[in-house]
């Protein structure tokens, strides 16, 4: 597996699993019916943000992440990131590899911290992964997410000083 900066040519490999993940409505705060053009604009971010892909040896996109400033102006020294792994490629360490890569990229870019604004508390695998990579829960939005099967669940704000 290789992790590299994404190009627009990678989008056809990202869109199918991004659409699947978002449409389930259990991990992302995006509209479940987001159309492809809007999703592409939201995922393939403009500078200073960057989008990366994890690709298999044959070029198949296994996962992707985007790194952006969490805020503008005086808050742009704190990074934000989002991650997606193709469901059919889960359990292969792709999320962990993307997480480590993006943390290193954020450090190299001069960010002083990384903050996740909306980690769904019911997404136990993601919460465990981020904790194992050094993030801590610094805030909780009670009932901040409408989960399709669990009803209202909390959103977590997770943070790591870089």
C-alpha cells in the first residue's frame, strides 16, 4: 500500500466508497443523499488543505483522508482531518496508516494541534483508533448526531497537540 497526495484522477476510486459510507448515515455528519459534485468539492479540498489516498499495488483506492485548517485566521494553526476507508478493505490497517500519515503531514505543515469536531461516539472503532494514536476527548455534544439505528447519540470533540 502507498499513501500519496490525491489527484482528481483518484476521484472515481474514492466516490463509490464515500457514497456508501455517507449514505449509511452512521458515521458522517454529511447529508446522506449528497450528490457526487458536492461530495467531490467537499472531499478534494483546495490549498492549504490536502487530500490523500491509500492505494493498493494495482492502483485501487483503499481509503482517503483530507487535512485542512480547523478554523480560519487566528485559528488556522490547528488542523482538522477526515478519514474514510473502503468498507471492503476494512481491517487491513488502512485507517491507522492514513491517521499516522496525516498526523505527520500536519506536523510537517507546521500545525500545532489536530482537532476532530464531530466523532460519532457510537463509532467505537474510530474512537478507539484515534485514542490509540494519541487523541483525547476534550468535549462532548450530547445527542449531537441522529444515528439511523441508535437514535440520538453524542458527538465527541477529539484533540491532540502536535
